[in-house]
């Protein structure tokens, strides 16, 4: 990759980091004063703020990783196959760490996993994730039943 291009991305990443807002926990306090609508409104606002700040934190981590790659001389190289990530892809997604072919393959694999799990839900049982990752279908699994439902998952999480 050309030195001017690398310098362009380095400046872009430095600008992004210089505008970084530090999460200071400035969520609106939930007050028991006011009616239910007010309380729910403040809570929803807090949830949205938290999601946005969490998403921003993930993005900033990717920006720092990309800056480190520039320093290491590996910026613009696909982490999977080692091919050069195209200039147009980097313009669209400067923190990309996979070339378009590897990213498409990764997304295709993820979609297949989701569809296999949905298919198992239609048949009345959910396969454990390790079975889905290995490519098993419901007929190739052990004879034990997997009756994990959405409600069971919610009970576990909460």
C-alpha cells in the first residue's frame, strides 16, 4: 500500500481518537417521581445511551487496533488469507481486517449456523451450539432431547 494512503488512514484514526468522548456513566438517574410514562421514558433513554456508548467503545477498540497495524506495517492485509484489502473496501470501512472474499465467507458461515438453529427450532428442539458448529443436524446428535426454548434461555440469562 502506498505511503500516502497509509498516512491518510493514520490521520483519520488519530482524528477519530481525538474526538473520543469518555464514558463517564452520565446516565439519567431513574427517579420514582413522576408517572409511569416518565419513568419508562428515562429508562429507555438510558438503555439507548448505554448501547450507543458500548458500540462506540467497540469501534474505538477497532480504531486503536488499526493504528497498531499501521505501526506494525500490516495495515490493509487480510488477517485470514494475507491478501491486500482493496482501497475501496478500506474507504468504506477503514477498520476492516478481512478482505471482501474472506468477510463474505465468514458471513455466509454465520448465516448457515443461524439457519440450522432456526430449522432445529421448527422441529421442536434446539441443538447445542457445539453441535451446530460441528455441522451436526438433529438426526446425527445423541438420543438425549434438547428442549431448550426461548423462555428457558431468558430464565438462564435473567
